[in-house]
C-alpha cells in the first residue's frame, strides 16, 4: 500500500518543480527603488533598479536595497513552495486523511 501511495512521489515532485518555475514572485525595497523577481523555485529572474531613487555615490545603500529586495522575493518564493508541497502531500494521502497534518 505504501508503495502505491508514495511510488510516484518523485514524479509528483518533478511536476511541482515545473509548476513552481511558472510562478513569479517579487520583493522590493526602498519604496520600489529595487525590485527583485524570482520564481517559486527560488531562482532570481530579474533585478530592476530605479537609479533616480538613490544616490549613485552611495553603493552601500544600493547593496543593502538589493539584499533586502532579494530576501523578500526569496521569502515569498519559499512560502509559495511550502503551500505547494503541503498540497502535494494532502493530495497523496488516502481519502479522509488529507487533513491529518493540519491542512
């Protein structure tokens, strides 16, 4: 029974990874001065910088904004991934046990 239940788990995980690659999330910092887009696989897709929003001589400020925006995007991606993983586990449970882990 467990073989049937978890036998196609690797296939389901690959499907989930493909789905996550199509979900875009973003994080921003400095009131939109820096925006980082990522997919839900936690891969950075794009970094946008509005140069008029910061002092070009203050590279430390720009580095901080990029760091904050990147971390926000990755946190969002991780939340989406966790939700998808919970759905995957719920869908794999036998009928009536889908809420076993609080789902």
